[in-house]
């Protein structure tokens, strides 16, 4: 399937999983700072499955250029931390 809509294009892959820009964005907004998405990330997210867990990691890397740590808290909850966009680009 081809599309002219960037939101529907696959922009990340990890193993057998693939995510569109829209899917990564939907995961990313779960952990972004409410005032500015470029700030450092320190949030708790509930993720339904391994695809969402890997997708969230891919989303943080894709949008910020920083690699997150994801610490399991139990019950499909994860603490997500990353230096964020500003720190990753040296701003």
C-alpha cells in the first residue's frame, strides 16, 4: 500500500514490528512533558504489550534522539526516562 500521507508511512522497525509516524506519535505523547515535548522525559506509562513497549522506545528515539530507560513497575507499567531533545542535540 502506498500513501501520500506521512502519518501513515512506516518510519520505524524493530524485529518483526513496524510503526507508522502516527503510531509513534500516539505512544510518544503518553510520556512527553506537558509544557514542552523537547524537555527531559520522566513519566510512567501503562503499555498493553511488547509491541507498545518497543514502540515507545522507538518513539522516544525517533522524536528526541535520546535513548530511554524503561523500568518495569509491575502491572504493565513502566517508568520512562530520557534526556530529551534539547539535551540530545546539545542545546
